[in-house]
């Protein structure tokens, strides 16, 4: 009788385990890559939101700086008694003792 050589099952078993390990490692790496990609996407969106907020805050800062400059000029203007008196007279019909108020009405 002729004897045929049989392949040893231990070698195919070892290669099967190695192949399964490769599939597991590739799956794990794909999962990690997906999670990292998602986190990078979230960080990018958050950065865009903060950039828009920064632009808005800078515009608000410019507006408030202009308003502060205007208020500082008004405070400086009203610190003199002469200017304060002038504004009180024009806005509130203020008059000093002994002064009379004359209101002129235009003719129709």
C-alpha cells in the first residue's frame, strides 16, 4: 500500500490563530482611529465656535471702547461749572436766582 503524507494540523491551527489575531488588531486599530477622528472633528467644531465668539467679542470691545471715550469726554466737559450750568439751562430750563425765563414762540 501506498502511504500518503498528511499535513499536520498543528501548523494550520497556529496560522488560524495568527490570522484571527490580525483581524482583532485591525478591528481595534480601526475603532481607535474612528474615535480619534470623531474627537478631532468635535475639537475642530468647538474651535470654530470659539473663533466666532472671539470675533463677536472683539466687535463688542471696539463698541464699548468708543462709548467709554465718548463718556470720558462728557465727564471732562461737565466738570467745569460753566459747561454744567449751560447744559442745565438748555435741558431743564434751569435759572439762577434773579434770572427770568423768556420763552419765544414763533408766529404762524
